[in-house]
């Protein structure tokens, strides 16, 4: 199956579906999420793209709905990138070609079974290269002081750098246009740390947080 059969827009649509399903563990995005992702004027554009992928063999449909025809994208066989050799990043040397296995999301994130994704709404973390519409990858783990994490506070979620200070918990954005949020010790019981940031993904790829 050649990807050259798809138009540029159809390929972007297909790659978005692949990435979303892989990260979500087999779940598909809603029509609203797809409309927001590509700024479509109506859900009809989603249907048109699904029909195009179905016609060109990239999707199949049965009583359970649409499914990707590429079995490597299911949980039983995650999408992988073949490693075809070794390249020098220092002195010039003879090219070495060999089959060195493949890279999967599990290669980047060994604790993949503990990772979940949340979609970002807003630009408070653009200084950390996390933008509106990205999907942040979070792990159910402690957040170190100064680390990026997701917090549930006063009924709302927020992605910020988290600092423990003498005055309480400080949530610091990565954008000067947004103020810090200070949570005083007396109301800590209303705060829930949802997870530690380990990376994010968008239409351009998957990005792992710096160690």
C-alpha cells in the first residue's frame, strides 16, 4: 500500500489517526477533536476524509465501525520505525547498513503502560515548546520540584512547572503573558497531581521530555 496514493491533506489526516490511536491505546478521536485539530468548518470534512481513506484501502469498516488496515498500529503490534544502519556524527566513515531492529513508542517510553495523554488548550507552556492543540504525555508518578506536571485544582486542570515553596505550591507557566498560580498550604487538600510530563505529540511528531 503506497502512501503516494493519498493527497497531502489525506496523509496528514491518516497520520493523525495513527498517532492518536497509538497513544490512546486503541481509542479513536471524536469528530470534534478532529475538527479542532484541522480547523475544519464542519464535521462533514471528517466524513469525507474517512471515506477517502476507506476507498483507498487505508481503512476498513465493519459492524464495529472504522478500523485501520495497517495491523502494526494495534496494541498487539505497535507502529515501529526500522533501524537500517549506523551513521557517523563525527569523522567520515564507511556507511554501515544492517537490520538493527526497530524503534517503537515503548523504546522512547519504557513505562508506556503507565502513560496517558491530555490535550493542551492554551499557550501558557509555549516556552517549553508545548503548544495549543498538542497532546502531552503524562505518567502517573511524582513530580520533582521544578518539573512539569498536570494539576487538578479547584475543579480545573493546569499544566505548569511545579515548585514547593515556603508559601505553598507555586505553578509557573512557560509564558510571560501568564501569571504564576500560588496555592496556599491550607487548601492543599483541594489539589491533585495528575501526572508528570514525559513528552508530547502533535502533527509533526512525538517529543520526549529532556532527562
